[in-house]
């Protein structure tokens, strides 16, 4: 989607849906690193099913004025893969995460 103004803005993005099923326990449903063997676990688990759109991305491009013969522009992109770690000394940063950003002239 793009604006029709003198200094144009362009909105870009992708909506990505991921679905998953675990037949045994995992240590973290959000970003699992370890799947335990259901046969050797202390408390039995029936597994889990879920989904996420956190890999979706939003981008904004801006096309600015010409300054000293150079065309100015900027680009910034976000995703939603941030979060709140489950470790005692982890830092928390919101769900929205800056992927990249730059400006040029």
C-alpha cells in the first residue's frame, strides 16, 4: 500500500501463520529447543497444539525530498518475535522487535 502525497510512504508486510503439534513435552512452547521423550518424563504430558503469527513482518518505506541533489529515503522493518524470557536474569523487550532500519540521502 502506498500514499499518493508529495513525500510518499509505502506500507509493506507479510502475515505468516505457523501451526504446530507436540506429542511430548517441550521446555518452552514459544521457542522450543528441547523435546523430551514421553517415556522418560516425571509427569506425563499429552502434548500440545498451538499456532503463532509472531514471524509476521511490517515495513515502512519513506521517500523524502531532494537535498543538495540527493534523494532522501528511509526504511524500517519490524516483526513480533520479541518476548519475555523465562530466565531469572533475562532482559525483557516488548513483543514488537526492530529487524532493521536505515536512512539514505
